């Protein structure tokens, strides 16, 4: 294999990219203000001094809801490029393809509902 200008351009591109990423990660350590004050380590909650550590433990169902939401949100985002691609489609084949996709999403919601994922447990 012959080393030509294209290989040099690729290596230069990667070198500059790594340099810029490293500079963006290292520069704040040198330019940021340094303070040893106790107040700097406290979380800021709208100007109110936090009480008892200010850390809240969320229930696991909150995270399950968030993950399910993200999964369905990403799947629904696939419908936008499909609508553009099938905008000029003739016949029912495009309709059936999108219908199958949406049906699988609907079946997933029914499955999660049957498993009781959407029921929020009551605190005792």
C-alpha cells in the first residue's frame, strides 16, 4: 500500500480531532476558578438551603417509566422518515408496512399494561 496525500489528510484530521477533544477536556482545569469554600460543594435549589443532605431516592418505577418512554419515543421518531419516504408511494404496500410497525408498538404497550408495569405502587 502506498502512503499518499489522502492518508495524510485522514491522519491529520484524526490528530486535530483528538487534540481539540483533549483541549476541551483539559482547559477547564486550568481556567476555572478554584474555591475551597464549604458553600461551593452544596447543591443549589432555587436559593433555598437544602435540608438533610438534599438527596432524594426515586422509586424504581420512575426509571422504568422513563425507559419505556424513551423506547417508544425513539420508535415513533422512525415514523417521520417513513412518512417522507412513503409520501409518494402508490398502492397499499406502504400503508401495510407502517401499520405492522405501529401494531408492534401497540402490542408492546398492551404487553406492558398486562404485566402491570404502568401501575404505580402506593407508598406505605
